[in-house]
C-alpha cells in the first residue's frame, strides 16, 4: 500500500487531469502555456472563442494565436495509463461511493464518488478527487463553495444563483443578499439563522404546550379508564341488586299465590265438610222417616178395627226436623269473588309496574358521564313534528261527566254522568282527565279545542284525584302546569298560564289548536298557537323530577278537546 502511495506521489496529478472535464486526460494535448487538456475539451473551448480570433487557456487564461496552439504529447498517455492502473489498484472502499442518500459527483465516470462540495458558480457537485482545482487555481479559488448536501440546490436563489440566507418577514419568504438589495429594500429582514433561532424558541414553546397537553390528556385518559371501571362496577352491582330485588318480588308473589291457594283449599275443605255433614244428617233423617212410613203403611193395612185402634196410639210421634224444609244456598259464585280480587290486584300491579318502569327507565337514561351540550330547541313545525307523540286519554282517570271517543283521543263534557267503575285514579270532582302515556325525553303534541273554554295541561301522576281543592285542579298546585284557553264574543281568544296557583296573562294570536313541546331533561315546557305559523305563547324553564302526563280540563257543557293525529 505504501508503495502505491509513493508511485502516485511521483506523478503530478495536475499533469494528467483535464481542467475542463476534471477527469483523466483522453487523447491529451499540450497548449503553448504548458497546460494539458483532452483534445476534444480544448477544441470545444476554442470553438466558443472563435469570434475573438484568439485562443486562451481555460486554466491560466493566457492568450495566443490559433495556429500552432496545441500539439500532441507522447509522454502524457503513458502517465495517464500508469495512473489508471494505480487508481484501479488503490480503489476507494465502498463507503466513499455515493449511495441513495448521498449526492454524487457530477464528474465521476462509472461508479460515482460522494460529492463533498458544491460550487455556486459552476452549479456542480464535486468529489474529493475533482474538487482540488477550486482550491489550487487562482480563478477557481474565487468561486463560492459550500458543503455538499441534497438540500443545497433548494437553498440557491433561482434568480441570482446566490445562497438563500436572509428571511424577509414582510413577505414571509427566504431570499438571497441580491434579492435584499434589489427587491426587498426597506422590508423587515433578518438572517435565516436569526429567524431560525426565534422560530426554534417558538417551536420549543409549542412543544412544551403539546407535551403539557399530552400529560393532561393522559390524565384524562386515566380518569376515563377509571370512569369506565366505575361505570362497569356500578352497572354490574346494580344488575346484581336488581336481580335480587326482582327475585324477592317473584318469591313474594309466589308466596302470596301459595297462601291464596292454601286458603282456598282450606276453605274448600271446610265448606265441603259442612255440606257433607248436613247431607249425612239429612240422609239419616230420610232413613228414619222411611222406616216410620213403612210402619204406618203396615198399620194402615190392618183389617181388624179393634187391633188398628189398639196399636195406633203406640206409634211414636214424628220428631221435629233439625233442618228447615228447604236449604238456602247462596248464588252459585263460590270463589269467583276471590278471582275478581286477584284480578284487581293484577291490574294495580300492572299500573304500578308501568309507572315504576317509566321512572326506572328515566333514572337509567339520566346516567350521563359527560354533561353534553343540549340539542337546540326546534324552531319550525317540521322540526317539532320530529318529536310528535301519539297520546290517548286514560278512561280510569276521567271524571264521570266526561265522555271519551275517537279511540280515547277526544273528550267531551256532557250533562249526563257516565257509569264509570270506581277507580282510585279517577277525578271525583274536577272535570279532568289524564293521558295513559307517561312523557319523558322530548315530546310534542297538539290539542284542538272547540267553543268556549278548555285547559291544556301537564301534571305528575301523584296529583290529588279526590275533591275539588287546589291540590286537584290543573295549574293550582306545584304538581301541574296549565294553559287556560277561552274564546268570548267580545274578547276573542284569551290565554292564561297557571302553576302553583299563580296566574300569568298571555297575549298572542288566537287559534283553536295549541301545540305543546316538552323537553323533560332540559326542563322546558312550551305552548304554541298553531295556525299557518307557530307562535310561542309561553315557555317554562324548570326542573322536572318525575315523568309527566298530558291533561285536559273541560269547563262548559258540550265543549270538546281532541289530541290531534300528527303521524
């Protein structure tokens, strides 16, 4: 290896490299100034100088006449071949060659070496072998060189071929020094390094904010994971407790069913025993009577009068019967009353389960980890109709002066009381009726009323039913909200809203159709006058603690109110 370095040192590489193509000389020629070039390279250079009438050296820039400007050399070809052999024997290792991530030298032939420098004047990349003229030759020393990289070309001003090292804050763009002098005078400019330093500070601040947000979000994720575990634990525990409670209810019903069965069988046994005891005594009495009847019959056939009269007084007298001449049996109902009582219990349990289920369902839907933003309230009738509910009236709540029709959607006040069966949910004095459906979530319905006076309301189910006091009347207590609608010959349509016995007079366009919108969770209750357009009459903002029922109160005989079919 040392011998190869010595051999190479003995050869002046400047003598065997063309300063035009920066490669080993091919068909070398020597020009008068003593410099050597490839014959084709120097001819191409002189062809470009043809108009001047003189030839110059591309290396030292000496000029001379075209005639006899070059001559072939015989010594150089052997030197070139010798250097080629030495280069092949001392070839660089693989790390010196350009890879995919490297910039290749523009002037290497075959497999290219890595570029180490870039010349802004030549606009070319050079390897360590081809770059040395820029360090040795005076004209080339004036060229501006930078370290080679793939980003270098992107940092060259396409207009001035200068390094882009200035940032114009006014135009928010990178420029070179010539751009600064010619185009961006008076602009707010700084060096690219200064702008980078400031942006670096901003970057670090942003990274700090991002990292802080990452920490905050990681804490939130951990909290949410804990919340998921809490929800799952609570749900599992509630399911387990609910199953136990329902199992106890089932056992209680089974126990009551068994008790009823046992009592029925016991009473059955008692009554059958009593009947059989009476039956046995009656059968004994029949046997005794038949015996006496046989004796009397035998005596009646005696022909001897004296014998007949002698034996007749000795016959025993007929004893008094221990039972009346007829058995009084109750109407054949027996245990049917028990069946009716059990049926009544079933109906009550169904009502309780229905109401309790609504309340349970409401409690379930109120489980909300996030306090989400409420949906916007509808503004057009089409939007309200998305929440329309079909509502029917509950006959068990109707006062006896009210008649239900149209599938229990319409109520009419009549002069003749109806023969409704007794029911604990029925209003006894107030001419009112409630809906069968419990209302939660978002609901919308419309009521069409006629003639003179009607009250459209919502109420909790626990509103009092017995009597005529404030605790029963829609709007006169804290368990109901009511809109009184009336129409007079001189006054026209008038409206009054009432809650907890407080009355508010309302002005608005008259209409025989009233729209009611309920958002149970948001605590919103709104009444609208419905004609060609919807007009808000009154809006309530409160907190509803239980499911609501729709209600109607009638005031004048023959007046009607009907829940409209909206779907």
